[in-house]
């Protein structure tokens, strides 16, 4: 069933609370804000500045939904990094 049909029938697609993926690449918006590209094509941007992050291409990350619609990214070396989805 497509998203359009689901809206018409009154049902909504299930909302994911957790996503696990592998980092395909990293770029920097500014020196303290990283943009993370995942292998599944999604792009996530760091929402709060932080001077040093231990993220590398090939790392597996988990993104969890938090309170009030915020999202948090964690890996083996980074925990609780607030992110927002760009694409």
C-alpha cells in the first residue's frame, strides 16, 4: 500500500524508533559540525557543535528517537550525539 493510499484510508506508516547503519562517508559543515552519510543513502547532520568526534567511515552507528522528536546517534566510540536528518 502506498503512502497516499495509507493517508486516504486513515492509517499511517509505522514510525521507526531505531535505525542501525554503516557510515559511508563524512564531511564537515563547519569545523565542529559533521555530516554523516550512511550506506542506505540517508544523510544526518550533527545538531549541536562538539569539538571532537570519534566517527569514521565504516563504523556502525545506531540512531534512536528521543524525547520531543529529537534523534541521537551512537557508535562504539561516540554516544548521544544529537543529529537531524538532512536527506
